[in-house]
C-alpha cells in the first residue's frame, strides 16, 4: 500500500504533538503539522473508519470574499479536483476525498514519506545524472498520463515533486494550481504569464526548469522583480550547463523552448531522447552568452489576468483550529443561550438532557425532511442545493444527509442506498441521475410528500405505508409519474423521454396527465414522451430476484450512527423548543423558590414523558402497517419485542409505568398517557404529533 505526503517525517504516532493533535474533523483525526501551503496548514491525519494515514487540509471562505467570484472559484476548485481524482498512476498522489464539512472546504490525499526535489536542490551534493534522468523520466510519464485524461498540472515546481527512499517519485497537488497566485514563480511557461494554466506542454517547460535547477543548483530564469522575471521567461536564454553531456543540455533546453512548436510535444519524446542520449535537432550548441536576450519582451504585470480562483484569497493565513472552533460554536449555538440564563435554567436543561438519553434506542430517528445515506459504493456524487450552483458536485459518503433540491449522481460501478425516517429506502443503480424535487412533512395533517425526478439510469424504492390525507411518494421519469402509498417499485429510463415503471409488491399507479393506470405486483409498464407505450407486462425473474435483496439491504447500522441520529432528533424536537419555554422561569422572584422548584420538577417530568412518547411514535412509523392494538403495560406489538430494556425505560416516564390507551383512527392512531408529575396532565400523540394538555381539558373535549 502506498502512503502519502510525509515530507521526510516520522509515521503517525499515537502520542500527539502540537495544537491540532488529536482534533477531529468528521472521520479524520489530525496528527502533526506537515507544512503550510496555499490553502493553509497541511496535516497528517488518520481515517478513523479505515485506520488509513492521509493528508488533510481545509479552508473557509474569507469574510470579505465577493460572493460571485468566490462561487466561481469554488466551482473551479471542485471541477479540477474531480478531474484529479480520476487520475490513476503510480507516480501521482491520489486524491481520496474532497467536499464541504459544515463551512469547511477540505481535501484528503494520499500520505507517503519522501523528500521534495527542492530539498535535493538545496542540499550540498549535486544529484547524479542518472538520478536526474530518473526523476525527469517518471515526471514525463505522469505528464503524458494526465494529458491523456485531458488535464495538466499547471504548477509543477520542485515543491510538488517528492522522491521516495526507493527512488520512485510522487507528483502532488494535481488540480490545485489555481489555489495560489503563481505570478513570480520561476517555473511558469511563457504561455502561462497571462494567468492560464496552459496545457501539458507547459508542464514540460516547468519540468525543464526543474531539471536545470537540479543540475546547476540555481534557477534557469532570474529577475530582480516579478516584471523582470516574467520578461526573462518570455525572452531570455539561460546560462549553459557547463560540465554536462551535450545531449542532456540540448534536451533540457528544448523542454523550455519559448515557442510551443519547437518545444517537446509530449513526455514520451523526452524519454526517447534521454534513453538514446540523442541531441535534439537545432540544440547541438547552446548560446554561451549568459542571459542572452532573444528579443525585447513587452510584458507588464496587468497582463496576468487569471480567471476567478482561490489564489485570489489569503487562505494560507487561516488555520484549521480556527475553522474547527467556528464550526463547533455554530453547532452548539444553543449552549451559548443556556449560558445566558440563570443556574435554575441550567438545572432544567440538565434534566432535559437526561430525558433525551431515551432516544439512543430509537429505531427510526431521522428527520422527516431529509434522507440518510446508508451506503455509497464507488464514487457517487451530490450537487447540494445550498451551494446554488448546478455545476458543483462533491463526493457522497455514508451518513451524509440528502435534502430537498439536492441532485445525486452515480457513475459506472457506483451504487447508493438512501433511507428516510420511516424506513422507506431507495437504491440508485450505476450511471443514474436522481433529483429530490420535494421533501416535506406537514405536521397538521401528519402528511409526508416525497417527489423525485429520474433523468438517467435506474432506481428501486421500498416505500413504507404512507399515512395522512395528503401523503404521497412519486418518481417522475419520461414524462410520467409513478405514485404509491406503500409498496415496492422500480423506475428505469430507456433513453430520452422514455421510462419503464415496475411494481414488485403491493400496487402502484402510473400517472400520465390526468390518466392513472393501476400497476399490480409483478407487472411493468413503459412510457414514451408522456404517453403509455404498449401493454402491462410481467417483470423478468432476474429483476424480481434483484429486488428481493433490497428489503434487507444495509439493514444493520453501526450503533454510533443510530445514537448520533437519535441525539440530533432529540435536540431538534425536544431540547431546542423547550429551552424557550423554561427561560421564562428566570423572572421568578426569590420568595417564589419553592414554586420554582416544583416548576423545575414539572418541566423535567413533562420533557421525559414527551420524549418517551416520541420514541414510541417513531418506532410505530417503521411498521408497514400500524398495529390494531399494542400492549399498554409492556409495549408489545410495535416491533420492539426483542428489546425489553427499552420498553421498560420508556414506560417508566409515564405515571403508573403504562399507557392509558392506544386507538386506531382511520389511517392513523392516537396514544394517550399520563405524565409522571404532580399535576394531572396528559401526553397525547396523534399520528406522530405530540402535545400536552390538562386532564380536565381533555375530559371537556370528550
């Protein structure tokens, strides 16, 4: 296994050093600092899921950044890294992952131990011709491989080439040329002096200047100012390489020829001349006059006009410690609220936190308006609606959240499985594009609206039974829509404006305009340009078998995933709303101490009972059908028979450790229980909506 950019440092140690040692960003735990680049500090890190050593760097948007130019720079950032991630060559450092984590943009790349070419140049010993030839040859192979993928490095410098102990090299920072201001680099090609990244021939020019520096110990081009350096790059001839074979000098000088038509067109031709020790035609003799002027260059600084890029911003002045703190403070904003209230409120909040621990056994605790990623095989991507740019695609990982307006894309070999709070699951086949057009939960009617648009590929869905008057689940494709209330379906595009709808269990309906065609289990129906095409056919056996496995797909989830989702749910639904209510207690006068203590007990009891009722409700939502009856004293019948501890803990939050009643009402249900407090209050859950009312008020309503 190859490791990534260590820059001559020791491997990852369990004994941490430095300010950021041990800090965690998502699944990555940072170790020591490796150096500083244009995006800020670079860290060695460990992937806690795989124990793999990686290189981690991150940055945030500067406060004064122009929104339009920043968004364009970020679009370019993602586009270039997406290209770089596809490069697969033994001498190119792999890009493992990049994306957005809260407000942090991050990149994760391959880790390995090595020495930069810059360190070799600065050493006291001139490297041998064989070593220089080996470095140049390997870099030429890299340049040709990237060129075949339509990409060039654009910022090839001695800092971006690392030499390993075995003599092999790694070229790093592919896709990141635009993240720094390259003006003033002695390795820029003449055609890059307008701000462009050039093409692979520009990389050959840069490699020629690096080879020159390895042999001479100095830059090929010099200047007392940026303007003078750039003019020399355009029009000056470097000093000859004294004491080296004529073929080597000729090859290097042809590599940084000013004119593209004269320069080597590919790395393979450089390798061929090196292997044959051949002097290139026209380079048998190099002008011995140092810095010979070939023609006056009119270059001025304002000629350098790069497109919007991250190089415009001083991102290297930022630090992950600051970024991490900003993210943490944003997530824990509600804690700052609690710090502003009195000690009495802190006691109440502590009681609420204790109550929320019931949530660690929720069987379904996901948000009603988002989907969790259960599995992401290969390199699926998501285009988040929050980025407000349809051209920005970032990696999709397990445990990510998909929201309304997001688009998902899988490529060859990719699959992605998604799950909603009620247990509804979708699986995207390879080469699929799916957009989440609507993801809503209407609390008043407890209705769920989920709508998707499939424009390419194939998707399967296992839909839990939908309750509520206005609930619906739809997938649109080919000018038609398949609509279900609780069943298993599949939708496949069959070319532009064509789609095939299939029902694997239950019954669905294919809707074209105002026409609705029932589609029973085991049947499929084609649609072309918004019109029913042909008759209803039977689903092939191989497809039925394929879908049979989907019901159990990714059924087992790690405990920490459940716990994290449960706590998020508890915070959103219990802690945050209740904080606003209990803050009213801070206005009590000292003589009301006894009354206040009673209120604290009362609030804590209500919070515990409310949380427990939500736990029961969420568990009911995982059932294909709501049960006709459940055990009021043991909660049997809701799918938790194998977890007696959870059932006991939940019931302990109610008076008498029991429910008062459970009733099926039409397509929904109603549950009642008495809160475990001195006051006579009922906790009532109707189709997932929980409220607290006085018993006397409830009696009057009846």
